[in-house]
């Protein structure tokens, strides 16, 4: 695996043709998780993926499309079209220096603009493939680990478990169980999250454990590798 710590000549002398880009966010995650949660998770997932792929691990995109958290102090965001252009420029620069694939490990659900952006890139850059991976588990795998099968959207059982496993010292005391009811997720197209949740999290962080996070992380990496292989097989017509 290569990183920004390698020299130009070390990178040129390697046979690496895949780059992995962690895509996070800088946004509020309630009282118990840091604003850098999505960034930290993206870095962890991308590092493990890059190691398994023997790839070039890029520094992360830390500030992305978090406008739905804009009223929470500490949240910083880009416009969606700005993020799409940044990713495009990264892909073009990699292609021009000899890479043939860019894998985006995106750990922020609000970066919805990445999907049409990579579709366009895969049509505009011949011989270069951009692959978007959202670190999400297959529903069947998810159900074997987590208590809450649906509606755990932001800073809940899933993300908090991953943070307890990967960065336990960064997790503050978990909120007490509550009877809060959450609206449909599409309401974030119309409301700031601070207007529709009491504390800023959307889900059940009180159900999180480090063991759940450990099991989920292991499955995430295997899921990502299978997904990447599926993309390559289909793109090759096999």
C-alpha cells in the first residue's frame, strides 16, 4: 500500500494502478460523537481497503456536502456541485499520471451527488473507472448484528458501534434510551436536522457496543471487496 508518505519515485516504481479516496464529512453527530465521525470512519474503511487492494491511499476529503446540518455550529460543508467537481478533478489527475481506477469510500449519506458524478466520469474518462462504495452492510448481515433493523440513520446504533470499536476514546457517554419518534429521512431535503431531532442523532446509540462495531467492520471490508469484484466482472462482460 502506498500513501502520501511515499516519494514520487517510490510511487512511480510501484505497479499500483488503483487509488482509494476516503470521503467523510465534518458535521454534528449529537452529544456523544465528534463532528469528525464520518471522516474518521471513512479513513478507517479506506485504509483497510487500500491495504487489501495494495492501492494508493489518498488523504481524505474531510469537508463535503453536509448542508442538512448547517445550523449546528462546527458543521462545515461544500455545495453539492462543488463536491462533484472536486471528485472529478481528482479522478482526472489520477488518470493523467497513470492510474486506472479510483475507489471512493464514502461514509456520509448526504453526499448523494457522488452517484451521478461517478456515472458521468465513467463515461467521460475512457480506460479509467471510478467506483463508489458506501460502507453499508447487506440487510441480512446487518440483521445478524444490530438490534434496530431500520431507521438508524445518523449517530445511532450502527455508527456509534463502529466508533466504539475503532475510536473508543473519542466517544462520549451514550444518550439514555428515549421514546423519540423520527420522521421519514426525506424530510432532510426540507428541514435542518436540528429542527427534527432533539439531540442531533437519528437512531438508537444506546444500543451500540464495540463488539457490534468489530463484527460490522470485518463484514464491511469483505462486502466492499465483493462489490469491487462484481463491478470489474460486469464491466469486463463476464
